[in-house]
DNA sequence: CGATATAGTTTCGACCCGATATCATTGTGG
DNA sequence: CCACAATGATATCGGGTCGAAACTATATCG
């Protein structure tokens, strides 16, 4: 083997995360990014803990610190009193504009489009395979999810038993499943608009 | 922008590091890997701190813990009493065979060779550019380093003022410089074989 | 209704991390 | 040759991460 690509990925990720150092830790940045990208079914501490490959306890602490800083806020879920909906505040969105990952994206954006496409596909493929090995969810978009079917002009999700709006489709979902329908349906999802 | 590639890289790195969980932390694994790959000029706590984009104090602690576990050992540098040479012990090499990053490399090894080559080049390019932005060293191989010149059958390094053996050339060097000769020469390098 | 599962929090101990201080050794300039 | 700066390394402190375990409240299933 000439070069250890896994090593390069880990090193690059570390360099990218420890950038401008705008006051947040790597875990806090990851949480802030996650809640800004996740759809309404996935904006919970539990979903973040799965995404971050950590425990609910650790995720709870990270969320707590961001709420204390005013970058996130908690909302109660009307249909399930156990669950907590997390939202990114205006201050949180402002903070995201100084994300240290911006530098890496800038560098990557200068690559040829064809190279970037190969890179994206390879990373996506590796992430999916590794997530399967680690028993971690894949996190994809509802538009390509096996749970979601378009019927009579509306998109219906068989997993959360709800009609998806534009916002739901745009965000990343924890219940994403590409092809198979193995996952059991979830009950008590947040109310449909 | 369709997908945030930087996000994918950070996520993939996190998944890869938190794998088998063979008892070491992410920082400890990174240190162990580094000292196994670095050449004799770079097997020091300071070099690792630069590689890991952290402080010497933090790096010192990580090294200390690995020495306490018997995975690393300290050797004094004959030509500079301030410096400490770090070596990976037999137990350390045995531990490396259970590196959680192995899973990611296995997954990546199943990609088509052409894809893997594009991936490697793109990552290498991005790492170099980002390292420049972050004022971090690049860490490359002596065979492609601007400091090293072959003359009369021997490879001489103008940075460390020493003749390089096979082992030195094989390892990764902190003083790596691809094209320009901006770096000042280092004195008091470990004695030549 | 009772047993079990799920969402979330808290606490604990170990480690990471940056900042700072300290110490010994080495290099430099006068 | 000697003060002074630079370098390599370690130690300490406070805040954060992390996994494990215990715990509360709610939801689901039989």
C-alpha cells in the first residue's frame, strides 16, 4: 500500500475542525451544523447522538452547552412529551457563518468539477459502508428514501406516517433508508403542518 | 451547493476513529500511528504536536499515557539533550494491528483503483492547501522533499545536515518541503548511522 | 393495567485541550 | 565568555468530551 488514505482523511478532518477557533469546540460545531441541516423528525438530542456516534448522555451535554450559549433552543413536541425539538436560533445561524469548516469547503470548491464529483461519490459510498459496519444510521435526504412515496401530488413518509413539506424534504433525516424497508415505522412524530 | 463535502469528511473521520474501541482514545491512536510512520527526525513530542495541530503540552500528555501503557518508549537524543526520541514498542506495533482505522481502509480498498487515485490526489491537495492556511507543516516523504539531494549515490538532507538511510526515506518527515527552500536549516539532528 | 421500551437528563471518572508557567539545554550576540 | 533568547519538554489548571450507569417521565404493547 502506498499511502494510507484513511489516515489522510482523519488528518484532514482534524485540520479542518481546529480552524478559526471561534469559541466553540469540535463537538459543539458538529451539533450546531447537525441541527441546522436536519429535518423536523431528526432535530432531537437522540438523533444527534446517533449521527455523532456517541451516547445520548454525551449528546445531551453538548446540546445543553449550546442552549446555554443561546445558539440552540428547546421546543416541546406536542405529540410526544418525552421528545424535545431543537431549533437553531438567529445567533446560532450567525455563528454558522464563521464555521471553521468553511476553509476546507473553499479549498475543495477549487477542485475540478469532475474530481469533486468522484470525491463526493467515493466519500458517500465509504460513509454508507462504514456506517453499516458500525451500526450507525446513514442519514440521507427524503427525496431518495425508501420510506417516502409520492401519491396524488403529495409525498408521504411510511416511516413517520406524515405528509412531507418542502422543509422536511430539504433536510437530512435520521430515518433515511435507501433501498430496503427493514426499519419499523415510527409513531408519534411531530404534527404535520 | 448540493452536498457539503467537508461535512462528509469530518463525519467519516469520526465514524472511522470510534470503531472497535480497543481501549485507546482517538488522540492516543493518532499518536501511536504517527510515531510508527515518522522518520527519526520527526519522532519527537514536538513534531507530533505540530502534526496533530495541538500544543506541546497536550502532546506531552498523550505521549506520557502511551509510555505508561508500554506502547511507546523514550530514548535520549545523543546530540541534543533537550530532545526525546520516541519509539513504538513491540506491544505498540501489536496494538496497531487492531487500529480502528483498518475498517475504513478496507472499505476504501474496494473502490476502483482509478477512483482511489483521484481520491488520494484530491485529499493530498486539500490537506496541503489547508495546512498552509492553518500554518501547519505538510509532512511528506523525503524522496520528494526539496531539502534532499542525491549526490554520489547518497541522499543528503540540507535541512537536517545528514545522510539519509533507507529507514529515514521511508518515514514521514516534519521538515518536508515540496518546492521552495524557505525553511531554515535545523541544527543538532540525531547522529547519522 | 402492568411490563417493557423509549427520550432525555444527571453524575462520575478518565481523558482531551489550550493557556500558562517552569525547567534544562542549546544557540547567539556582544 | 557570558548574558539573553530560543527551543524541547513537562506540569498544572479549568472547561469540555466521552462512555457508562442510574434515574425520571412518557409511550407502547400484551
